[in-house]
């Protein structure tokens, strides 16, 4: 399980059940309890702020590398926050305050907010209209503190988030950010390549000139031609590249890493797809049905007692074998969540998960 997390460059964890499904659908036999055990007991996985400021599950041994890579964005983040009217010196004070407050014992969100207010003032929890208009200031500092190796998420208490010192929770070591960026680039190319500078920069949330320098400074990359375009991949992977079987079907949960990492988008999301008509540029907020590696529909799940009601809306015709494969995938989804499956095919509203 931990190796799979490494292979796919971490697991998006903004929705806990989606993270559990992402792993359960990729690792035979595990359930959500195995994921939780790895996170909160064995601590072989760590939940923290990852790429793009998105919550991720990452292998504990790789967290220092990913956090160092995140620090490559610090200068650009500062410029963006200053332009948006943010008080960046106060953000720095918040980073230091978070470092002082968290320790080996979990502290919950409300307690952390009170402690930060006592050190930095009401600005710490003030809703900042210059940044999405929805969030207090301190989560921005949390991402910076995480990238510096000072904090990560701890075990949840009654569904509430908690925070701990990363050094106390799973250990810490300093890594060079540029070497860590090259590490992240090669991990990305192995998982989602062949790719381009622009696609990697979008995935990493990194400025393109900086991404271009990472490509130029990373040995062992080769340029290949794919359908008339030039793309990059790791040299050792060039002879092992494989495409999805055209009849293969998969059910992926909301925010699955596959739909975020895969490019070009117009091939991942066919132009005739109802999702393409929404012009979002991403399918991440939807639970999707993949057909031959491309989005061919959506699905939804609703727990009802001990049963899990799953409805699949295919936007492309499915043959008998593909429908059977969908049934098997739905059974697996329910198994991961510890419920009994009730599957039906029918219309599913294209409502984004926010």
C-alpha cells in the first residue's frame, strides 16, 4: 500500500473516504481500516499539506522530499500574496506560532486557532477577502509550516482534525529543495508521463520558467514523440510504457489523482463528454467512470444502513463484459467501506463536490 502511494505521487486526502477508495481500488484486499492503521498506528503514511496546497497522504519516508519540493514555490507564493493584499510578515509570524504550539500530542483545530490568536492576534482567524473570500488566514501559514517540516495532521477525534509536530510524529530530515524538485519531476513522469513542462507546472503549481529549469537540470530524461507532439519521460521507462486496454473500465472517486495528473485534458475528457461541456478543465470534483483510460461517465454512492447504494451513469455504450466489470468495481467499493453493494445504472447529476 505504501509503495502504491509512492508510485502515484501521493493520495489526495481532502475527502477521507475518497482517499481510502483511491488506495483500496489500487491495492487488492485492503479496506479503509488498513489505510487508517497505516496513518494513525504504524505511521507509515502521513497526512499533510502537499502539492497545490492540497491535503495528501504521503509515504512517511518521502515526506521530507515532498516538503522540500514544496518550498520551491515560496518566492512565487509571497509575490502572489503581496499582490493580493496579504500581510506576509504576519503569515511568517503565524508559521513561527504554529511551530511553537504543535508538539508530540495532537491539538485540535479550535484549540490551535485559540493559541494562534493569543500569539498573533485576531488577524490569525480573520476571514481574508483577498484570498477566496472564504478562509481564515492561518491555513495559508499551515501550508508553509508543513513545507518547513514543522507540522502535519494527527489522528482525528470524533471527525475533527488535529495537528502534531512532524518531527515527533514520523521524523524529519532536511533536503535540498532543488534536488527534491527533480525527485518530484521524475516521480510525476513515471506516474503520468510522457508529459510536458506546462503540464508538470500545472500539476505542481509551479511557475513555468522554474519548471523548465527543473527539466533542464534533471539527468536521465528523454524526449519522445507522441501523436506528433514532443513530450518527456524518464529514460528507463521508455521501453516499458503501456497504454490502457481500450475496453478496461474503472470507477474512480472524487479528486482521484489519476484525473488530476493525466494530460492532455482533451483526451482524458473527450469533447463529446458532458463534463467537457462544463468547461471546468478538470474532472477532479466528480466521481468518474473510466473506459479505456478516458472519462466515460460518472457515478455516485449513498450509504443506507449497512448497504451502499451505487449508481453509475455511463456516457458511452458499455458491452456486457464492461458492465460486469463495473459490477465488480462497485462491489469492491462497498467492500473497502465495509458495506454491502446495491448497484444500478441510471442518471447521475453532474454536481461538483466542493
